[in-house]
C-alpha cells in the first residue's frame, strides 16, 4: 500500500495481508469445521438421537453457540469472510511483483548476478558460435528450449521450464476463495430440512429446523422403501424409490440410498433413516370355526378392513397396538416398536359383535364368545423413509474451487520452475573463451543440482565433439 496512508491504516493493511494472519484464521475455520463433524448437527440428526446423546443443559449450550448447525452459524460465516479478505489482501500485496517476475523473466545475467549464483560452472571453449550451437543441442536433449538473447555486445542463451508454477499459489488462492464463497452463499441462502414419507405418500412441504415448513415448487412421492440386512440381521442398506411430481406428471424417478441422493431443481433428497410407523399394513390370520365344523381359512386384513368369514359372519381389524400395556382400565400404546403387539378384532355374527384380542387381554377380550378362533400368521407393518432435504446454491462454487485447488496443488508440488543461463565470456588477461553455465530452481534444489551437473557434462561433451569435428575439417582442408 502507498506510504501516504496513515500509520494505523498501513499497520492494519500489513496485519490483514500477513500470511501469519491468514494461516491462523484458516486453522480456526478448520477447527470449527471439525466441530461440525464431531457435534451432531441439526436437522441431519433426529431430535430423539440428539436428546439421547446430550443432556438438556449441554444441548441448550450447543444450540446457543450454533454448534449444532455450525455451517449456518453467523460466526462461521464471519470467519469465512475474514479468511477471504486476508487471501485477497495478501494476493493484492504480492501479485504485482510475482507478475513482473513471471511476465518479464531475467534473461541476460550481468557480472554480479553470475558471481552470486550458487549453481554454476565454466567450460573452456574454442570459439563463441560453435559453443552456443553445442549448448543449444544439449539443452534440447534435456527438454529445454533455449532462446538466443542479444545484449551487452554478446549473444547468450536462456532456457526455462514450468514458469507457470510461479503463479500456482494464486490458483490455490482463487480455489480457496471459491470454496469460501460457496460456503457463504449456502449459509445465507441455503436451507436444510427433513421429510418423512410412507409408500404411496407425497408432499411438497419440508420441515425446517425451527419448526416451520418450507413449500417446494414440486412434490416428492415415495413409491416404495425398504431395508436390506446382513446375514446376522444388522441393517446393510436403506433405499427409497422416489418420484418428482409437478402438475400431476412424474418428471423424474430414482432409487436413492445413503450417499446417493436424488437432485432436482437444486434440491437434494438424501436417504437418512428408515423405520416402522407403528401402523399395520397387512395382518395375515387363520380363522377356524370354534365348533370344529370346518377347516381353517387364511384371511388378510388391513386396518378397519372387514372380511366375510361365512355367509353370516365377518371379521374387522379394529386396532393394532405394536407395544401394548394395560393400565387404569385401558390398553395403551407404549411405543411404535413391534415388541409386545396386540390385535383387536371385531367379529360380527347373528347381529352380535364380539371383541376378540390376540393375545387374550383379561377384562377386554370376549374370545370365548366368538364363533371363530384366530391365529396370527404374518404381520406387515407400514414403514417410513426419512429424507434429509437440502438446498445449497453455493455448491457450484465449492466444487469449482475443489477442482481448481487440485490443479493448483498439482502445479505447486509437481512442477519446478527451472532456469538455465549460458553466456560465453572471455578472460581479458589470457584472451581465452569459456562458457559460463548457471541455473536456478524455485524448489527441489538438490534434485535440480544433479540435473544441472548432467546438463553441464552434456554441454561439455557436445563442445568437445564440435571441437574435434572442426579440427578434422581443418586437417582435411590442409591435406587437400
């Protein structure tokens, strides 16, 4: 920045553009991001799971600090903005010098430069032109493409490789800015919520973290959901067949699983949970006449569905309680888990209705008065699929930044800017010519020095070959 600025402004600019400041802020962002992976996040985590993982006091503390929704917290957005400002300031401070170095490479080394360069050697030569030709040939063999530079009354060679690596750091800076821009956009304009659907159900409402709902410009329908298990019975995979519905038409279908979402209109639907609703889908029973006057008949019942047993009798599934408990003269539902199920059937025969309970519950059952005995054979429950729904409009910037960072880091770590100078110099006292060869690399200097020594050896070999060839031509002409 200009020296005409006030002292406090220069001091502030130096602090903002300091590499140390940027690194410290970047570390803080990484720590905050790590907290977002360690602490259970809303709404991706079921509220019951949050309450079982943390005590009410700890959960209130985490919510107050925004640790249960780190990536949308105001302080996280502020951190991203501060890091972005530091990156921009550091780039503005250093880019002009870097660009001059990149755009106008130093091609004609003077005496002071040649004396100070640590990697250099000298090769005696018979004359200037043949030596330059030999050096050019050797450089081409090593993958360099030298150019002749005319200046200060002499011709020299300059060659380089991978000059673009000098600008790689700014590619990394740009990638970080894109990633942070995506995070800021998502935090300010993105949202996350959840949807629970059963097979055949559809909705265009998403439940948000704050208890409100957000309408979608389309509806999402579940055509089926299920769970695949390992041989030992533990869950292996949850899946859901989803369809996007708009104006009564199915626009997109996909079977989703964990980490394989359906994406439509910038909204992502992730498979997050699967379970029983506690409601029965189908109950398979065998009905046998109480007086053993007929054979057993298999019947299939849905909730409140009535099926004829014979010409004068019907049975209806009135209630299904997945986990029942009796108290205060009532049958209660303890949970939605099928752990202690009870079935309430209404059997009508001869104008009378009989209450049948499976298993028999004293005080409620009238099983002995039923003209049929019933035995449960199979039970199919209604299951729900739990979907996490997110709209992240900044993801294009995040993924662009990730790709750009891969390119930038590849340039930083795998490309080395190598420079070679070759200058014919003459000893004023002896009147002899020699070829000064020098080199520099911006990293991996030990490897470069070995490569430089091989190049220098090859140049000397070519010079000697040119010298012998010239001598042979001279001898041939002398003989003629």
